[in-house]
C-alpha cells in the first residue's frame, strides 16, 4: 500500500472551523497532502472542512496516550505525517508533542505550556534577566479560593482583572470593580477552576494591541475591547496606525514575550497593553494564529502577503523568512451585538445597508440565524451575532465606516424578548 502525505491540525478555538478549509486547500495545493483535524469533540461541520477528523484528548495529563493514539491511527492507515499545525490554545501541547515525536518543525512540550497556561508565562517573565526599556510586567497571581480572591482584590485597591489560566477567546475574563463582586466572579469561574484561575492588576486607560508573528514576518494589530463587567474583543484593525516610537516599543514587547517562550514557534499572537505613561505590558502570549480573522485582514492589508501559506510552509519545511509586510491600506473587522436578549426575529441585509451608506463592504456575515437565542450581554467572543469587514487606505475613514455600518445594522435587528412567565395569584 502506498503512503499518503498528511498535515495534522490540532484543535480550533470557538467558531474558527471555517479557517480549517483554508489550511486544507493549501496543504493540497502546496504538497498534495490531506488535512487531518484532531479535536476533543467532533462537530458535524468538522467533516465538511477536513479530509479526516479524529477525536483525542488535548489535556496535559493525557498527552503521552494521545501521541500514541494519533501515531497508531496514522500507522494503521499508512499516512505519512509531513507537518503539524497547533491551531488552538489547548492544541499547542499535543501539537508540540507530535512535532517532537515525528521530528518535524515545532517546539518542545515544556515550551508549549506557556502558550496554554498564563501563569507559566508569568513565571518566565519574572525570571527574565532583561527586558525592553519601556516594558513593565503586570502583577499576576494564581487564586485558589474565594477567601484568597477577596484578600488579593483588597490588596490591589479594590479593583482587579480575573480570568481562567488556560482559556482563549476571552472566555471567563471579567473586571472586578469592588471587593463585593468577588463571590459572583468566583462562582462564574467555577467551570475553569480545575485548570487554574489568574488574578491580575486592572490596567486602566490603556490601549490594546497584538504583535503578530508568522514564520519570520511580524506586524501590529490594533484591538478594541468591550466595556463593563466582561472584556471581549469587538474590533481589530491591521496594521495598527502607530508612530515610529510606539511601533518600536510594541514590537520590542512582542519579541521579548516570544523570546521568553521559544524562538522556534511558527506563529504568535502576543497581546500587549500600551499604558497611558507610554510603558508596555504583556497581556498574554498565544502560540497560534490570532483570532477574529486577523490573518485574513493582513492578507488584504499587505501587498502579496499570505500568513496562512507562510504558516503551512513553516510546518512542513521549517521555512522562516524575515520579511516585513508592506501595507497597501487598513483592513478592519467589527463584531455585531444584539440590541436585547431573546430570540432573533429579523436582521437586515448588511450588503444593502453598506450600499445605502456608500461604504465598500469586504464581508458581512451573521453568526446567528433567525430563531436563535441571542444576548445583549457580551461575555466572550462567541456572544456576538455577526461581523463586518472593511478596507480603506485612510485609517480615520475606516474607523468611522466600521462604527457607522455596525450601528446601522444593530439598530435594525429585531429580537423577541423572553419575558418571565407570570404567576397566577388566586
């Protein structure tokens, strides 16, 4: 029996399943290879975007068994593994283990832990011999109990930021504005406590960015997050409009963060605060492609640049080319929110609204369908009901158009409220 080349993609975050299709087409076109998707739980759409789908645990405790399971399946069907692409935070560990096992481009298991557990990164940060001139670490500590949470919040002046240690897509991230909110926050984080809870100082009046890296190329993305109790990313613009000095500080911070973890990883999405005093601080390191279509924005914003292809070539050939992408303009995405909680009754045609407002639309899609349950409370990146993507050579015009179109769409969305059932009194 002849062998068939394959590339393994390990996991995906949230609703990123359709990105798997891009990787599948690249693997087939570049190497005549099939794409095998490894997930913990198979979803029906997985079979539509991958050539084959396998289920296995991505947990640290099951790592050795999972490597043996995958290796056994590949051997049994005579697959020749030529590349490994860790595509989710939880998938970074198994991706590293498989790359090591097969002698393919990638990182070690110990290096991969920093991409999954935020406290591992903080320990590496604290032990660093040096850091960039304008870089200032964030206070961070692991929390084991409600009593400890209350004590730490008081020590931080009554305000703090709390999040799961091993999650992505803004899941579980929330602000504590007063010690009285500790109990509610602790209860809300119950599903994540087994893997650890992290408490950090609350950084206020700061701008947020992310340093993106793929196989030797880097750029900086501007990000906007929601306000209120929860923090979720609502807008991204590539590239970020920056002065030379600020660009240099953010790049230095991003490179420092990746250097603390590994110089061999093919992709980074390092999130960074630019404080009001001009100092930079790490939010967290993510050792996989950025979410919210950031790589697709980059593909349109830069001249002759495809991050997806660069990543696949890195995974198979170990190709690293130090190349600074050249901007042709700005590409931005903004997520859409529901005006109220309930059942989605009607949603306008985004294309028609863009035409009416004289806005050139790159993409406008709904993540929710008529009849789906929606919420006005955005708790993480999966709470949004859709998105719009625009491109413009002028940053100010792009920003204005993103807001105008989003407001126009959201103001025309109809939701049937689910009022609580009344209780008859006799």
